[in-house]
C-alpha cells in the first residue's frame, strides 16, 4: 500500500472510533486511517457488553473514570437520540448484598449527590415498587432513575458509517503487525503505512501493540470471560431495569447483574472468569496456544502476591462457569430465581483487564501511556463504552493533538 496518513488508529472498537470522530472535529482536513483486524467494527468488547450507560457513581473522585463517565454517558445518550438509535431509560437499583454495608451505600449516595448524579436512597418498600423481585440485605438501596441501555453493535456501526462519510478510511481485515519507530511507519499484512501520530486502541491486544512501541513494558492485559444467562420468560420473573449488587470498590469489576435488554429479554451476568485466551469466547474459538503460558504466569504471580484479595476473588468468581455457582450469585439479587429459570446465552464478552507487573495489582482506572508520536490506551475497561466520547477528548488533550 505504501500510504501516508496524519493520524493512524489501531482498533475499530468504541474507543478507536470515538477518537477518530474527535480527531475529525478538531482537525477536519486531516487524513485519519483506522486499522482493524476484523471484518467489521465492534467484534470484541464493544459489541459484546451489557450496553449499560453507567452513571459514574462507583468511581473514586480523583479517577479518570469519574471525570469522564457521566459526561461520556450524557454525550452517548444524546448521540443515540440524535441518530434515532435504540435507547431506553430503564433505571438501575444498587443492592447491598452483605450486612453492615449501610455506610458504604450511604457514602456512594453522598458521592453521587455531590457529583450531580440523579440518585435516590430508597427503603425496601420503595425498592419493591421499582423492582419487585430485588432483595436488599440492609433494608436500603440506591435507585438511579436516569440510567439507560443501548445496543453496542448498533452504536459502533453508526459511528463507523458517519466516519466514512467524513472521509475517515477504515481498513478491515488489516491487523497491525509491527512498527518502525524511526520511520514512523507500521506494517499491516505486508503493507506499510506512514503516520504523523498513532493512537493505539486495540482493546485486549493494546499491551502487545504498545510493547511494539516500547511503551507499557510493565503492564500486561489479562482476559476475563463474561458469560451471560437468559432468564426464561416462563419464570414469570419481572425485571424492570437493571439490578446490581453494591460492588467491592477496591476491585475494577462490577459483579453479575440483571439487565432488561432492549428486546425485553432479561439477562443475568456477566461472570468474571480468568480466561486462557484473549478472544476465547467458547470451545476452541479464539484459543491461542502461544498466549496460554504468559496468561498462566501472570495469573500465578497475582495469586501468589494476593493483593486486592486476588486469591479469594479467583475462588469466588473463577468457578462461576459452573451453573450452580452462577446461580448462587444471581439469586442473591433476585431470591425468587430458580436454577431452571436460567438458560445459557450465546452472548460472551472478554474484559481486557490490565495488570501492573511491578505491583502485581489489577489496574482499576483507565490508563493512557504516551510514546514517541503515539498514545496507547491500555486499560479501557468498563465503563469505557459509556465514557468513550468524553474519554477520547481527554486522550487527545493529553496527547496534545
Ligand atoms: C462482558 C462485558 C460487559 C461490559 N459491560 C459494559 C457496560 O454495560 N457499560 C460500559 O460502559 N462498558 C461495559 N463493558 C466495557 C466496554 O465494553 C469496554 O470497555 C469497551 O468496549 C472497550 O472498547 P475498546 O474500543 O477499547 O475495545 P474493543 O471493543 O475490544 O475494540 C478493540 C478493537 O481493536 C481491534 N484490534 C485488536 N488488535 C488489533 C490489531 N493488532 N490490529 C488491528 N486491530 C486490532 C479489535 O479487533 C477490536 O475491534 C463491558 C465489557 C465486557 C467484556
């Protein structure tokens, strides 16, 4: 190909697409190219998530997540409305699932109020009116009435279509292979592309791409599998919106939750199971034998160090692929749920969770690292879908482009 571009983006997930969109707003006459290894946008995390536009209430005030989540959520909501995409305001309840967690719930409530997030502290009676099946351990819960759900694939397809109209070139089936930093060139399937500035938004492979640029050497991505179940309509259970447990805020994951999907289906999940492949969605699909040793090594190091209670986490969450263990977690939120109400869903997602190899901890916040003429988005975990429009502005500001 031997082509030249002002900006080159690796990855056509929500982050790469949102960054391209923002670049076209800031530099309308510039040439923007996206390299995507799949045949369409959103084949990975962006098209396989719960589709919840999070409020931002869970994130520590000094975090990037807190800075961009609610702003990004509002921007994405506006985007969906403007472009007539599927969106529904369903609201979310957050339930304490352990006794003596009243103070954590109340702190979250105060934090939400302070940050202008629409949130109500409700008692059990009010909870039953909103979500009749939901159960609180402390007699209180939080209700976030404004929370919306969207359809990930629809959103990324819309953004990609809009980008093409604005002259952005998206090359599908074109994986990034290697980089020549001196020449400011990357190789993709034998073709060379010269770039002015490069953004790495390669999701679960962002660490690998970054390492080619000598960036993020002390970080590696660990994949965590998110399995979902569908709650059968014959269960007669009524879920009106989103039912979440009060999470352990030291951990980057929100646990199994109930989601009413846009098609009316009730989904439970996703799990957080360490996966032995970055794209191992099921069976042999996506299993890469070369990846297994390094994934196993990183898992063992985290297990040995046991920061953030990693061992307990692995034993608790790692076995949720067993239906009874999944049910155990889901039925805490909805006690009337019976195991036979759950049918395995074909929907599976993989979380691209970054590990700090020096501290042996899971990185909880988004992480951006700069290289020479390049910026690498290394930890675009949840709520990166919600945050994408605001987060991409922050990425470009930090990159000075
Ligand atoms: C199960 C699950 C549920 C979630 N629920 C929510 C939710 O409800 N709300 C929310 O806000 N967030 C949620 N998230 C998180 C959210 O989906 C992700 O944070 C977000 O989609 C990340 O976007 P991304 O563009 O970084 O990654 P991706 O969507 O994975 O995109 C990365 C792209 O890079 C491409 N790529 C990789 N390597 C290369 C290469 N070498 N060359 C070229 N292209 C390459 C990939 O093919 C892919 O298309 C969830 C995630 C999961 C897994």
